[in-house]
C-alpha cells in the first residue's frame, strides 16, 4: 500500500478538524466552547512564540501567560462597546 503524501494528510486533517469545529459551534455550550477555543489559541501562541524567535522557554511562557491575562481582561469588555467601534 502506498504511503499518503503530505497534502492528502493535511486535507484529511483539515476535514476532520472542520467537522469538529462546526459541531462544537452548534452543539457545545458557549462557556465550554470559549474554554476550548482559548486552549487552542494558547497552543497556537506557544507555537508562534517559537517562530517569532523567542529563544528561551521562560520567554515563551511569559508570552503565553501574557496572552492568557489579556484574554481574561478582554472578557470584561462590554460587547456593546465593541460593536460600537
């Protein structure tokens, strides 16, 4: 059997993740979805910190924690204020 190439693996992964995200949007309670999305975003921030030349683990941890604090603080901003921008 032939080994699948990188593109087909990415398409399969994207399809599975797309179905999972759409399912989560429609069937998971809002607070749970918010926590799941935050975990994904913090994981992406961890990977991005490596790409943005943060060399030490401490610098990467500080970067991710600062984004976590920022996400927490943004949760207190009234939605009406955001929509009026």
